[in-house]
């Protein structure tokens, strides 16, 4: 499956804000955005150009794709699914992205980033209701239990991720069992649960053209 393999710090620099794509590194002085906050490329230091309305809409879409680690084809399919659901298509889009199991593993604190979460899932280290799931885009449902396989419960990186997890940023629709390295979906996410700097209305406008 296709995936982005370029430098993630360049994405933050391009968007002009931290998207926290590299886990704990984003909170240290090693963060490239902290050291070089200007856009990447040979003309980055010149300054940011004034964007057209189309460019603003495009950047809003690219930011969401980068945050959730989704490429264009899958993102477009997720948007189409959102338009078929009753309610605001932009809010439905974000809710569908939040329900991805790679995002859930990250939100629980089991993984330090969504990229780390996808790696755990792809390698078969994550179970849902006792069954292995190796598809990062799998959408969780109410009362489902997400847990690590026993062989990974003593992994140093996972322990470090849980130790560095900010308890104040715990999402209300998930319940973490830190002792057993598992979590439960207690309800579906809502738009107000998503505190990321996202303007989903711009994405709807872009795809409506």
C-alpha cells in the first residue's frame, strides 16, 4: 500500500504550525519546526506568499491528510462516505477519521504517534475484541476493546509512550486501562471532541467544486 515516506517535519513547516507527527520529539528542541519555522525549500526564508481561496482550501485538506496519515485516494473515499451520512459532511469526515484504529491506538497513548500506531497494527500487535486487526483504517464501534498482544506488553517504546501521555488530553469517548494496556470505545466521537486546528468547511468547499 502507498504511504508517505518523506520528512514529516517538512509537513509542519509547510503548514506553518506544529502537527505533532513525530511523537515526543515534537516537544523537544530537536523539533525542526522549532529550529526552522519557515517553509521548506530554497525560497522558504523569503516569506509566505498570499494564498488564493483555492490554495487555502487545498492547504486545509492537505493538513488533515497529514495529521491522520491518509493519502488522497483513501481520503476522498472517506469524504464520500461522510456525504452519504446524515448531518454535516465535514463533521462526519472528521468523525470517520477519528474512528480509525490507528488513531484510537494513538489517542489511548499506547503509541507515541499515529505512524507508530500504524506500525503496531501492520505487524499484528493490536487486537480488537480478542481478534488480530492489521488494517489501520478499520473503524472501531461502540463497546469494542482494543488491546496489545501479550508479547508486546513489556515493550520499552510502548511503556515510554504511556509514561509521556498527557492525562489532560485524554479523549472522552475512549477509556484506557493502563494496567492491561487496553482501551474501550464507550461512545462514538463527536465533532466537539476533536480539538485539532482543522477547518473542515474548507474541505467541503474544495470537494464541492
